[in-house]
């Protein structure tokens, strides 16, 4: 076993921080997707599909797309690939995928 250099320690700490950040962003994504799903289940009431133009739903989709963007970018920056598999595992809706990375202008 070779002695650890300062560089080895730095690399370890960087990887540790990357893993922590990816974990936090994954939780943020899961929370955003769960909020959207809960809204859809409550608003749909079973028989009807939720109104996709509802302002709250639009904000939930935007929040999920932003969380997805952050998660995917961090994974890519960390050298992790296979984004399509992650999108499937998280069951990311197509409308969230389509808005990933889009900047929504806030009027005020």
C-alpha cells in the first residue's frame, strides 16, 4: 500500500462531495416527481385527467424539470452516464423530460 499523498486525499474528498451532491439532487428530483404525481392523482380524481394548464401543475412540472436538469448535469460532470436508464428508473414523465433545461421567464 503506497502512502497517501495530498493529491490522493483531495481526489477522495472531491469524489465524496460529488456523491453527496448527486444524492441530494436525486432526493430533490424524487420529491419533485412525487409532488407532481400527487397533484395529478388528486386533481384527476380517477376518471378525468388533470388539467395540464393548471398554474400549480405547470409550476410542479417546471420544478421537476429543473430538478431533473440539475441531477443529470451533476451526474454527467461526475462521469456517470446512461441517463436514459435513470429516466426510466425514476419514471420521469415525457413532459418533464421535454422541459429539462428550459428556462421559464418569470413575469412580475
